[in-house]
C-alpha cells in the first residue's frame, strides 16, 4: 500500500514552458514539502501563474518533469490534477453565480445514486468540513448574494470536498479585508498542521512573511532561489524579486494642504441596474498639496464615485465644484480642463490598445493647437511630445513612440498613462488604484510621482484597495462603505486594524456632525 | 540588404497583404478544383475543357478569345480591362464604405440600402431636371452630390439608433436595407422615369444618357440628351469598353479617405471610438457623435458608388428591387475584408472582385461552363476573405516563432533593449530614484 514516503510531496523539476516570443518558465524547480506553506513570490510576468497552470494541467511544459511522492506523473488536464489531489483557488473565482453555495461545491464531484443527486450526503460532508475548519458559509444562499470573502471560503471548501491534499492559492488576499486576511492566514496554518501542503502565490511580502515556511522566488521566468522564511526579511526578499535594492516605504515630507480644489457636496451616483444609489450623499473636500485617499473594500461605491466625478456617469444629486467652478453637469472634456484621471481599468479606459504609444499620449490633447493644424494632425509635434514623455517618465517599449500599446507590459502601460495624465498639469489628479497589478519597482516609481505632484501643490485624490498603499501614501483617509463615507482618519494616528473595522462597516463616525463643525 | 528584407517581412502591412493574397490563391485553387471535377463528370466537357477553364479562372482578364483552330489566345484585352475598371468603381466605393465603418468599430451591412437610396436620388435628379434647364455637367454634379447626400442620410439612421438607443447597427442596417428596397420600388412605380421608349426595357429606368426634352411641345426622353460621366480619354486607352472617368473619381475618393482616416483629427477620433469606445469617452471624445458621423460617411461612400454607376450613362436600373438587394452593396464587405480595411487596398481588391466578374463572362463565352460556376468561385473567395484574418493570425504566430529562434543570434546594436541591457539600465535608474 505504502510506497517510500519522500519528503517532497510535489516536485516540479527543471520546468521550461515557452510561448511564442517569450520563455515564461525557464528551467524552474519547485519542491513542495509535506505539510508546509510554500510561497511563490515574483513580480508580474515572472512566471508564477504559468508554473501553477503547468501543475494544474492547463499547460504542458516543453521540458521538465513533475513528481508526486517521488513518482513521475503526467498532468494533461485539470481532471488529472484533481485525481492527484491538487486543488486550486483561482484569483478570479470559478463559481456559478446563480447556483447555491452547496451546488457550487459539489459541482463536478456529485454523489449520485442511480443517476439521482444525493444532496443530503453531500450537505453532511460539507457541513462537517465547514465546522471543522471554521469556514462559515451559507449553503443555501446563491453565490451572487454572498460576500467576496464567503465566495473564497466556498472555493476552499470545494478543494476540501474533493479531499485535495495539495492546495494552491493564487493571490488569495487581493479581495479581502484585513480581518478576512487574518482569518485566511489562520485557516491556511490549520491546513498545514493537518499535513496538507500549500502553495501560496503572492507578491505581498507581509503576508508571505506571516504564514509561509519557505519562499521560492522567480524573476523574469527564471528561478532565483528558495529560502526559509525565518532566515530572511522583507527587504532581501524584495531585492531577490526585483533584482535590485528597492525602497519599500514611501518617503515624503509632511503635507502642507492649501486651498480646497475639489468640493463635493451631497453627491449621489446611481448604481447600474439598481434603484438605490451606489454613491449616497457623499461630502468631502480635496485640498491642494495633499494626497486624499478613499479607502474601502472593492465594490463599495468607489468606482461609481470616480465615474460621477469625472463625468463618465451622470450623477443623481449633489454638487461638485472644481477650482471654484460648478462642474456637476459639465461634459467630460470640460471637466478635463482642470482634472486629470488615472483610470482604474487601464485597458478599458486608459488606453486605446490598438493605437501606438504616441497616439495614446495625445488622447485628450490631439485637438490642441500644438498638435493640429486645420484639422490635420501635426505628426512631428506628436512624435516629439511622445518622445519627451517617454524619456522623462522612463516608459519602456519595444519601438518607442510607434509601439502598439497592446504589446507593452502592464507596468509600462501604466507608466504611459501616468506620464500622460501628470504631464497635463491639472490642479486635481484622480488616481484610481494606480499600482494595481504592478510590481514593486513600478509601484515605487508611481508612488514617488504622486508625491512629487502633491509637492508641486496639486490635489491628489487616490482611490486604493491596498492597505499598505493607503497607509503609506496618503495624508488623509476617507473610508467608504456601502456608498457612504463612514470615517475620516489620519494615517499617522490610525492602525490597519482600525481602518479595517471602518472598511468592513463595523465602525462609523458621524460624518454629518463633522461637516457641521467644519462649516 | 538582408536586414531590410527581414524587416519588410516582419512589417504588419506585408503580412496583411500576404494573408489576403493567400486567401485569393486558395479561393482560385478551390474554384479550379471545382472546374476540374465538373469538367470530368459532365458529358459535354472533358479534361481539355477543364484545363481551359482553369486557365481562364487565373488569367481570364488576359484572354482574347479563340483563334481559327479553336485554341485559346492570350494577350492584353483592352475591353476586359476597361470593363473591369468600370465595374470596379461601385465596388471600390462600397468597399470603402464598409472599411470606414469597420475602422470605427461598426459593421456596415447597410451598404445595399445606402446604395439603393443613392441610386434613387441620383436617377431622380439626373432624369428629373429637363436638359434645357441646366447645362449637362451641372445636372451631373447635382445628381452625384444628391446621391452622396441620400446615402449619408440613410447611413445616419442606423448610426443614430446605435448611439442613442444602443441598438445593434447590424440589425438596424438590415432593416433599413429592406426599407430602402421597398421605398425605391414604390418611388419608381409612381414615377415617369420608367423606360417606355425601348420596348424590351420595360421594368428598367432610363439610362441617364436620356434627357427630359421638349419635342413638339411634349416632354419626352431622348437618348443622348442627358448626362453621363466624362470618359476623360479612358475610352481611347481601353477601346470597346464601358470605362469612364468614374474610376478616377473613385480612386481620388479612396485617397481622400486614406488622408481623412490617417492624417486628420477627425479620423483619429473616429478610430479611437472604433478601437475603444470607453477610452474615447474617458478622453472626452464625443462617442455618440462619432458613431453617427462614421455611419454617415460610410453611407455617403455607398451613395457615391451608386451615383457613379448610374451616371455612367450606359447602365440601366431594374427598379423592382423589393425582392433583392444590389450585389454591389454586399460585395463591399469582401472587398473591405480582403483589403484589411485599408482605403488604398480597397482600390485593388475592388478591381480584383470585378475581375472575377469578367472571368465569369469569359468562362461562359468561351467554354461550355455556365456562368454560375464563377458565382461559386466568387463566393468561395468571399468566404475566404473573412478567413484572411485567420491566415494573418497564423502568419503572425509563425513569424513570432521565427523571431524567437532568431533573437539570440541577432546582434544587439540596433536593439539595445535586450534582456541583459535593460537589466543594467533598470538598475541605474532605480539607483537614481532611490
């Protein structure tokens, strides 16, 4: 029955996976020990997801072998992976929204008798698992009605229900509140204690240091090394990941806020497809020379607030005053006169991906005298301007100004947008998750740019879901919960835990009173 | 030299042209197989006829008939070339119409309707204004412009419906096509433009070379008294053909569209809306206005195609259109696809499509094959023109594979952003920032 018990439950040896034009994994070796939490750390595009897709049977490697318990195995598709006890929680959950939680958990692994579903048995098993690991879920709720945190617990239960012993978590904390992250970490440790082996993909150093036993670092598709978590620290991990010393903390002088640039009063924005407001009676001011951050869990009205402020969505009430001008009903172009906007979704709003870099650089400005004569685009001026921005903001691309935006890396696409928006030199910069999905090096750069703009006396309205970013970059924090502002905090005096309580709606300030005092 | 050749192969444009050529060759090859199979299995044909048929498919444009012994003769055939250019004129313009819409992210399947509306107004103006009232060229110009205007207005309808009611332009286009087809029939049914002079031509509208003229106090249509597009010497170049100055106008319009789309702020806006409507809106570009404008331009081009075809003076319009839509409209789609939406490319693919028509005629005239086989070949090529995108993707991936192999061998002087180089650069820059 029992063969040689090797120390490593899964070994991926010398894996090489190529895509046309790029080697995503170049001779990577990863050894997962029984009962350990093994973090896989790397910047975007380092090859983490590709490696996990190879393990999960989604890709076939060109070279290399995978061994389980010392025996070579062939994983041709996810079914093979499941049969070997490998389960994965994807970054974007794979759940059917209109099914109940229970149906989602048993989907694909249903217990049946003569072709009929045996939901009672399944329910008993799921309930037992949920009890044992403290994974609270409502089995009869539809997935579309439950919180993101609970959806993740459903995904975890899916793996447990299939008796998986190797659990892969792909960036599991991106969508969670600090409290939920703590719970997840505890659950992961519990799994490890029971002998399950966990692969934990992340680029958040705090979390990796908190839970993992060992860390494997990848950079640009290459294996850099595997270290024991207790023998290392955040700084050296990030150096390994980026390949050069990086600065983890944002250095900035204390803010010296000036006059209010943006004045929002009783602002409401309707939700798509619902009657209620996604943004409800929001009132705040953003002052020159400060970074005002709107924190909150994704989906609490931040996106709609930005759409309303920038004119992408019509507001349903309240006033917005920008630089003393009422812009509540102004067009997007009129608002653009005093506002630049680093959008949340750089592919949807930020760039025309099939345009070249230079064409994207003048997306708002092509009509300016400088770039056109009698309706004809002044090619030379556009090229010159693009080259200047590329140089000044260090945007890297294959062919300079004539690179097609689609072919650029995410980080450089974002840098291009930031170059364009910052260079428009408007008094207000609305930056929505400006560092989402970017690696440490690019984040460092973008943060320093935003601080520099603040120091030039511009107002920066930052919308962020990353707590580290909120705490380190902002001068003042407003917390949004269910479309309302529930708290105003000073990052120097508050803690991540307190911020988390506001974000989860467990705590709130009486904002009307605060406004009353202000007026 | 070598390097230049490599960069030419890697150019996007080269690959596009290559993909289109491959689709054309495959289409012609499939047609040849068909001709062969039909030839072998028909009693009145044979291998010899099949071989003739296949040669005609590829070289029909250069066929000059048969000599006394019945052998196919080849050479420059001015009549075929001239007719090809003549028939290409409307195709180029409907092709432009479809490609402009494509570039702005819209599928203009409404070209037939716009074409019909252009035909109707052009004929109405050209035949409705008495020849004595205005000089011929002025009537011609008025008729031409009115055709453009009618097409533009008709194209606006799907554009308006799309931008303000968010109804898919394909649906709206299909409906406006049939509205146009019935409207045109109804209009001509009650008009005085139906040909009553030539008995065999009942059901047709007068050629525009007929003019409304007062003879002995009664208004009648007299041949040669109307308007027709100037030949501009092209009839001397291609004797015996129907060609006229319309082809030159079509080419000029194609160049104009190229300039509009690639050199002007308007073209920039239209393309931005087409490639990414959200980003265009984000940048403050009025996406609704641009959708309407793009459809109006597309409609105007279809209308211009119709006007030039009608105003040739030797074309007749069968006015009971309520049962069928003009092929020129739909054929604009493969013309645009084969040209990969390049306005200049459309000139060539438009000529190619009309060449297939000529080939069909030659095949019917010179062999026992019937004309429908060329329709099959045309449809295969039309089908493959949509396929040219797939072929292009295949070419792309092949080129990338090759690029990968070549990359380590390629010397780095002209590509300083090799992995190692960029690493070094990033370290330096990082140091500066820190």
